[in-house]
């Protein structure tokens, strides 16, 4: 769906100018670096992944946490992995009670 910008509403950060929600701490990304390697403009990338240019701007600024699908689409378009593009702060993880602490682990059974 072109122009759709799904926001993660459970996060606390809100940009007063746009109403777009994101995490309280800006996330670091390498999207701009990878985009420049392929000589893509923000508009080019936005069209390839089916979002507005403003979404790419917010992603590059770390002001928007993308859905898993959007992160995957951006990574695929930029010939990268999600882990290469998005830098996660492993030092601060919320525990199951919402407080800082060890994150819950998910164990997959075969």
C-alpha cells in the first residue's frame, strides 16, 4: 500500500510536529550509508519499498521504528540484513515487568 506509514503506538516518543511515534531513545541506522552506496535518493528508496519519502527521512534519523516487514523490505532493497542497517542498544532491555532488566527469552521447540 503506497504512502502507508504504520507507527508503533506502544512506544513513548512522539514527534510534536508530525504525530509519528517511535522509541524514547533515537535508534541508530545505517540506511543512509547503504542507500548512498547504491546511489539511491530517499524518494527512490521510498518508492521501491512502498512508503512516503518522509518515512525514509524518519527512519534515517532514528525517529521511527519500522514494522518487521518494512525493515525487511528496506534491507532487501539495500542488499543488506536488518542487523546491518539497524543498530540496537543491547545494554538497555526491558524485562517482562516493563522495568529495565534482562529481557525475556523465547525458546522455540522443534
